C-alpha cells in the first residue's frame, strides 16, 4: 500500500464518520475555496492547499515520499524524537519500519488544528442550539486555540524525521470521528438509565478496560452514579475541548450527560453549576479506540504490520 493511499483512505473514512452531512462538508470546503480565491497572491503562496481537498487540517503526510510502499507502521498516540529514534534503531536492526504514524499532529497540522473545531458548531446545532449562538461560541474558542498553538515549536518532530529519513504522518480528526460515532451510536442504542449504567458501558470496551488497568479509566467528574443519565451527548471530536460556555446551552436543549475525552477544571466547575453530568472516558483510551477502529478499516483493505508504541495498544475487531 502506498503512503498516499493510506492518507487518502483515512481521509475518506474520516468523512464517512463525520458528524456533518456530506452537504455540510461540501459547503465547508466551498467556503474555504472562496476564501482562498479572495486572498492576495502572496498569501495564496503560503496557503495550505490540502485544505481545499478535505476538512481535516490536523491530518497530513508530514515527511516522506507519498509514492513509497508501506508494509510496517509504527503507530503511537504521540510521536516525538524518542519514537523516531526508536524507529531508526529498529530499522538498523533489520525490522524495516516503513512509516511512523502519530495520532496527535505536528507541524502545520498542529498549527492549523483550530480550524477543525468548526465541526463543534454543527454538533451543537444538531442538538438544538441556535446557529448564531453555536457559531459565536465555537469561533471564539477557535481563536483562543489558534493563539495558543501559534507560539509552539511545531516543526521539531518533523525536522527529526527529515534528518533520519523516516516517513511520518499524523491522523487526528478522522480517528476522533470514529470513536465519536462509535460511542454515540452505542449510547443511542443502549439508552442507559443511570450514570452508573453509562459508566459500565464504557467499562465493557477493551480500550477503556486497558485504561482502567493503567489508572486512567472512565470516571464521573460531574454528577453522581445514582443519578438519571437522560439524553447523552458524546463530545470526542473537533480538535480539542470546546468552549466552557457550551454547558449552559446544553442544559437548555435537554442534554443531561456529556461524555468526553478530557475537560479542564473550569469546564467541570461550570458543568456542575449547570447540573450537567460529565463522564471523562479517558483521553488516551479514547484515542486508542478511534485509531483501532480506523486501522481495522485499513487492515480490511490491505494487511499491514502494525507496531504499537507511545501509549497505543492494538485491539482488533471483526
């Protein structure tokens, strides 16, 4: 399988699992194209042209020839110099790692991560939040994230990959879309009555069981296990955690319980004040679930050797 084929496949599957409809994605890409056409010639030179093809700015081939053949992939949640040196050393020993795949982005994919957050507005609208309110809440949060990431040394890992001659890619939102849809469909189907029931559903999933073994399993951070679960909103895609302002809106549209990867203390404090139950499923465990679901799809297309590292544990599903 070629590197570009893997890249194109994860994009395709990410779109299939996206909370937005195909029309909404098409409209979003159309908006990006219109903005690009209006840019001055100099600004067009520096525009990331991949953003014209698909909506996942946090998923990119970061280093390597797109036409290179891939048979063995070293997969990790976070990839840095340590993991790249591990791949380099293993290659020297004859293991032939063809690609390193990171879940969390680096380089331009990290700097532009804020742009994938626009999907959060679509998700809020589907719950019943007014369009103007959803757009305003999410846009302000996107600007915060953009400013925060703009000061980071985003190219560090890519520079190491380039020096070592190791192909590198990151797959973020397509994997997060997989875990988000998987869990939302599961909770919609099971309809847990109590918070404890929702917690037990998570605890039945191998990735969250692994998280429990490692001390990072699901936990209730707002509400109590004995309380009614009500309407469940799974919030696990859209780049990073959303605005703290969403909880007041969620309570207004009838969402009783939010299940996410991680929330700040301020998010939790506000959720409690709005009487919204919150379950933190676990960041790394949720990332594992999303990646595993995506890799299952790749494996059905072509058999690849997956070597887990950096917090990733391979769990295969039929």
